[in-house]
């Protein structure tokens, strides 16, 4: 590849991305989120995503722009440009999806894209997924974009190699679990939410989405240090996991935000009972390195299907419910 054909400005942006990646350590989920966001910007695209292979499917494991709301989406490997890319182990471009028989036109139309580049992610000589940039415009991408994506894919593949230990399943685990708390991340949350919503529509079952925001993390970090803040986040994750059932899913969505997808429930009282159980567990005494801190969280929820049957609507209502609780209690955490 002749890097001279990439403008100096773009090369500097790629170098900056490389620096930011190095600062993420081995948090593969954060790395993929960062790369999709930066790759979209560098290529002036409308969206970007990383799809990882899990069995016979590709899972949207990181996404930005027009692809962001499809995080967790699962598509078959066959009959798609991603599938062709994986088989050929080479980058592919489609600058007009309506004229390209290699692409999954229904999926492209659903996302709203008309051109894309797909680049394989190769780790230990195996293709483990792809990185894609997407545009609403026909003929948006050019050779420079291809070379940019090739450099970016190399950065991700290097981090994937570092994150892997023994089996390929370890890679998928690293990419879908939060490195600090050990619980699942946004990718798994949306993956499970899509599956749960689809099943509940078929079976006419109810389930809840719980939105939880830790109170006072900034104050803990400012007054007691980030080690205490990290310890508090990990403890809250542990306490949440202890408070839920086996069929429920708890995930760290980012920063001090967590989400829970409940198993089948009957009514709002079931969700409220679960919230009380979580709240009581979180408020139990907590001590780290000889210092005590009062832990608390603001918790809201939404109920499928009473509050909606679409992911975006349910998430919005759960968040709104949580913020109402936070406003009422003003989110103050006091050290003892």
C-alpha cells in the first residue's frame, strides 16, 4: 500500500486514533467504539460498525452514526458483502447497493445506506469479523478511503491479538464485556434486547428494561480518587448481579450507567419489586482501603409492551423514568 496517497491530514488523524487506542489498554469494547466513531469521521461517512463473527452470524458489536441504533443486530454471514469479504479475506467496496447483487439489499435499506466499504479483521490468520463504513450517498467512497480503512483495520486486529488468550470465544467475550466490572457491555445489552423483544412479540409476554445511574460518582472521584470510584462501580455491578435472576441480563452501558433486561414478568409491580431489591442491596455499607462511602443509584424502568414495543421508545422511557428519580433525590453521595 502506498501511504503517500493518503493526505498528511488523514495520516495525522490515524496516528491520533492509534494513540487513543493505546490509552484504552485491553478494553476491546471501548477500542471498537472508539474506532467506529473515528473511522466514520476520517472517511466523512454517515456511519461505521464492527461486525464480529459468532457461529454462523455477524453481530453488530460496535456502531456509530446511522448504524448506532442497530447495535446488537445479528445477520447471517451468507448473501452479504460482509460474507463475501470474509470468504475472500480482502476489502470490498459497493458504491451503489441497488446495483450490487453481492449485498443484502433489505438490510442496507433498513439502515439507510447506499454505499459502503467492508474490510476484514484478520487475527491469527483467521477472519474474526469486519469493519464497515457506510454512506447514505451513492459513490461516496474512493481509493483513499480504502487505504484509510486498511490502516484502521490493522490497528483493531493488533488489539484483538493482544486481547486474545486461548480460544476464539475469548475474543468475543473480550469484545462484549466491560473490562472494569466484568459484566456485559452495551453490545450484549442491545443484542439480548433485540432477541428478547422479538421473542416477547411472538409469545405476547411482558418484560422490563431497568435504567440505573450511579449517584455521585464524580464526587467520589474528586474527593476520594479514581481508585475509589472504580471500586464503587465494580461493587455496584456485583450487587446488581446478586439482586437479579438467572434469566435477567445486567450490563454496563458506559460511565456510571447500567441497564437490566428482565425475564418474563407479569406487571409493573414485578419490576418495582426488583428495583426495590436492587436499591436495598446497593445501599448496604461499602468500605474500600479503610474508607467508607455511601452508595446509591437512581433507578427507572419501562415495561414492554405497555410503554412501547420498539427498542428506542422503551430505552427513552426507562431513561426518562430514571432521570425523574435522580432529579427528586438530587443524586448526592456523602462520605462517612
